[in-house]
C-alpha cells in the first residue's frame, strides 16, 4: 500500500501579507526614485517670468526653480539617500529613516507650492537690471513647473508612508554578520591530495601551501 503525504499549503493570510509586502516595496522604490528625479528636473526649469522697465524699454526676465528656492532640490537628494538607507537599517533605525523620507517629500510639496506664487526672485533681477533697488517686475506670470516639483514631492511622501506602514516586512541588506552580531565562521579549506596535481594547483590558487600540514 502506498501512502501519500499531503503537503501543507501556506495560510491565505500569510500569502496575502507577502504579496502586499512585495507590492508596497515595488511601489515605494518606483515612486521614491521617480519623485526625486522629477523634483530635481523641475527645479532646473523656468518657474516665473516678467519684465523690468529700464532706460531702453522693457527688459524680459526669467527665473528657474533653483533661483526661487533651493529647498526642493536639497530635499530630493535627502529623500533619495533615505530611500536607499531604508534597506541598510532595521527596526527603530528603519522607522526613523522612513519618517525622514516622508518628511522630505512633504517639505518639497510645501516649498514648491510656496514658490509657485513667489515673485521676490524676479524683483531682485529687476532691481539689478534697472539699477533701482525699489524696482519691481511687471507682467509677472508663473509656469506649471512648481506644481511638477510638488508632484515629485508627493511621490516621495508616498514612498515614505509606505515605508512607515510596511517597512518592517521589507528585506534588509545582507552582511557578513549574523543577526546576533557574531561573524560567520569561515569554511574549512578542502583537503589536498598530493597525488592529484589538480588539487595542488587549486591550493596554490587559494594561496595555500600544499606541502604544509593539514588544517586542523
């Protein structure tokens, strides 16, 4: 008589948890990296434009996002570093880094929205162009790039929130040390048979003396 042993299947709850963990990890990586790239790109574009009145007439002026505020670009770099660091730390450290990631995204959103209506950078350029410190820019208009930067910050914020919610289930970078902090023992070198030339050559390649005593 042949007995068939039933193989236990994983519980539906555990399988669903593993799937949600993988999905959250993929979404966090994609949104965090994409958000940082979008925010950095947006700060290099024209955010506002206007004209300054000089002796020869109206002089057109434009300012980039980095001229208006340096906060989004700086926080995008911080967020990108935090996204990588999430996988290098565990437990409380991962929680702190995840919070930093979320705060970086929120800061980008706030700074970009504030810069969307800021005309001080253009006023400074108008004063330099006209030589009058009280000069102000005329025909002020803004582009959509500040809102693109805010969208990038929102993606980084999403990555941070996902890391706070699901980060405890994500894998961490493997190291040479076990979880208790002790180094892993080195594997013993294979025995060398002096009658086999291939063993001798392999020992020499490993930097061992095939004529010496056998390792303990």
